[in-house]
C-alpha cells in the first residue's frame, strides 16, 4: 500500500516551494532529496519525470483550449508508443468517471472540481511512482473536496503510489496521510505520524492557526 505524507503549515511556510524544488521547477542551492537511487535535486525536470515523479501544481493548470482527452494524452507524451497507455487511461477514467463522460468536451467547460480531477488524471497518465500534489482542495466546495480526498486515498491504497500532499486544509490532509511534516519559514518544525500531529494542540495553535 502506498504512503501519503502531508506537508502542512501556515501561508508562506515554503510548502509549495518544496514541491517545486522536488520536481525541478526551482533549483536548490544545497541539500539533497533521495528518491530510489537518485538525488532529485541534481536532475533536470525531464529526468525527474522519467524517474517516476509527477507534479500537480496549485491552481488546476489544465490547457483550456484542448479537450479533456487531449489534456490526458499530454500526460503520457514521454511514454511514446507504450501500448499500456490505453490501459492507464482506462484506470484514470475509472477513478474519475466524470472525465469519461466529458472526454470530447473542452477543458474550459469543466467545473473547478472537474478541472482538478483532470489535472490529477493527467499526472497519473505518466504512471508515476511519486505524486506531488499542491493544494488540490483550493477554491473547491466542501462536497467536492471530500470527493477529491477520497479519490486520492483510494488511488494510493490501490496502486501503491507514494503521495506528497501540500494542503492548507490541514485536518483533511492529516485524515488520509500516514505521515506529516509541519513547515515554518522553510524549516521542518515537526514530523511524525499524521494522527499524532493532528492530536498535538501546541503544534496546531502555533503553526496551523486553529
């Protein structure tokens, strides 16, 4: 079963910057980030993708001018003529049935929740082993947030996918995570089992604001 690590903290703590660094969008000046037998911080983004890392940035960044299916296909571009791409697409559509109902529609016609599903689905088309998710609940209605988090939890349990989840909605993130890291001003101030972090009143008051 895959693991999920929640990265939580106040605005400006460095959560999104951490994911951008792991995916190669921001270059680190020091340190290391081991994934398997490689140091992600020493690789260009293209090589990071080939080592099984996919990043879903904050903001549901789909290409509005393309159809739902075309957006999904973009996620598998690096796989070339891999015959299993069709199988992957079927698995993604099983996770997100709404996308299957809207394959030929333009991405600009989707709701906010559907765009988030599409952004995650496109990342999954690369068949990642590590999925970096940045604020998947941002701007979504509570019922849609519940659906998104349920799908993330189901996905990683079913596939063995490792998930690093940056999320302002700390309690929702901690509810599906095994492990948690609390960031403050770019530094780790606490880490441990997610349920222990969730139960620590001093951490919640000092760094999470509730």
